[in-house]
């Protein structure tokens, strides 16, 4: 999964640097940090709903959406997966 997240992070950062017409990712960057944060909140709520009352396919789908929208927000904030990995390692004394 880490490889896919790294690949997705690269694609998202490319869209940030090189906006593409018709790209959902580019549209999120155009909308700004408030909209990105709102989307993360909306999708987080959908994850909760799926966890409490839907099947595994819906749960996996909503969690994938949350990962994606979180990566977009992270790119906007200048935070990388490596930054998050470093923080997790720090918390676990590594």
C-alpha cells in the first residue's frame, strides 16, 4: 500500500504544479484549502457511516476516498507522507 500512496502523492503533487483541465484534483487545488478541508470532513463522516452500517466494499471505498482527499490537503499544506512517517516514528521512539 505504501507504494500506491507514494504514487498517488506524486500524481497529486504533479496536478498541483501542472493543473489539468477536467481534473478533479486540479479543481480541488483551485477551490483552495477551505474546500479541501471540508471534503476531508465530509468523507470522514462517510467513513463513519460506512463503518457503522455498510458492507466491506463501501467501507474500503470510503476509506480510499479519505486517503485521497487527505493527500490532496497535505499537498496544499506542504506536508508529505515522509513528514507523517517521521512523526509516527518519533512517536514510537524510532
